[in-house]
C-alpha cells in the first residue's frame, strides 16, 4: 500500500475503531446476559418440569377436567378466550395500579411524618397497627354500599391492603440511619429537613422498595377480593362466574392470567428499584 493509500485508509480505520464498542463494554454485556440467563433458566426449567408432570398425571389417571384440567386444556382456554381475558385483565390492572399508587404515596408520606415527628409517631402509629386488625372482609362490603359497583371501592381496598407494609418499611428505613451520620450533619449546621432529604431518605430507599414489592403482591390479592365483593368486570369477577358455572378449565386460565400479571408487576417494581438505587442492586449482587 502506498503512502497516499495509507493516509486515505487511516480515517476509515479510526472511524471504525471509534464506532466499535470498547472491550470492557462487551464484557459487561456478556456478564449481564449470563446473569440474566442464570436467573431465568432455573425457574423456567422447574415450570416446564411441573407442567409435564401435571399433564402426565392427568393423562395417566384420567381425572375429569371438572376436578383438574390438564395444562394443554388450560392453554386452549387461554387461546379461545383471549379477548375476554384481555378485557377483564385491563380492568383488574387499572384497579391494581391506581390503588397501589395511592397506597404507596400515603404509605411513604406517613412514614416520613412518623419519623420526622416523635409526637406524631406516638399518637398515630399504634392506630395504624390497630387498623390492620380490622379484616378487609368487613370493610370491603361497606365500601361497596358507599360507592356502588364502581372503580372506587376496588381501588380503596387495594390501597388499604397495600399501604401498611410501605409505612412500616419506610419508618424502619428512616430510623435505621447511622447515628454518627446524623450527628455529623448536625455538627455542620444542617436542619432536620436537610438531614431528612440528604441522609435519611437515601438511606431508607432500599427499605421503601422492599415495602413496595410486598405491597404490590398484596395489591393483586386486594383487587381480586374487591371484585369478589362487588363488581361486574375484572379477573376476580370472571373467577366467580366460572366457579358458578363449574367451568374449572376457564377458572384455572383466569388464575394463570392473574398470576402472570402479578409476577410481571412485582418484577416491574424491582426494575424501578434498580434504576432508582442502582448502587444497592450492585452491592447485593456483589455480596453473592
């Protein structure tokens, strides 16, 4: 190659080098893929094993689908009733998301107030605990009487059943801050509000997200229960209808849709946690 050709080829080579991802980035990508495969493969293989065993059990014993439908029959029901399940899943999902958001906001706000004011904590916290002793079975019908067969009672049931773990975990996180950090901030002249914003809240975020993940799991249960008490749509409503019709296969299919929704929402909260406090996720991964 002549000198002129080398000079002409140099910018192209330099451009290719700048476009190509660094070796470190490629290694990080491969590590991420390996972690993802390692996390997904065991539960996926276990699920396949259980489904195969279930299918074989139904085929060998010849048990009636009225008592225990085979996974293949449930899958067929999902395909045949896809539109019905989708429409009612949207209703249940809206109840879960609105109620969860309301419960999370109230839970975090109350947790901050309880930690900020000792008098408020002593006055209100025992009553928050006492409120959880009242079964939601007794509260939900009253909400239906007050608000009718609307979205409101289901959202309130979800909020009531999901806010408590958020409150408890927020309070625990805010009160678990190292006292030396608090003393240092006070020595530097920081106000209580600044200490709360700069020290307590960042420290408490892992606790808050633990409460949010528990609350999301409870929110799914709360939405279904609210629909059982009084509703004309939703997956909970479908479950009652299928149960009354002895449509066991369709009932199992509705439960499967609800379970998949709950799992997806739980991992969605985990994904938000990873975005908001990535240092906590990296620390947790490093400790394994």
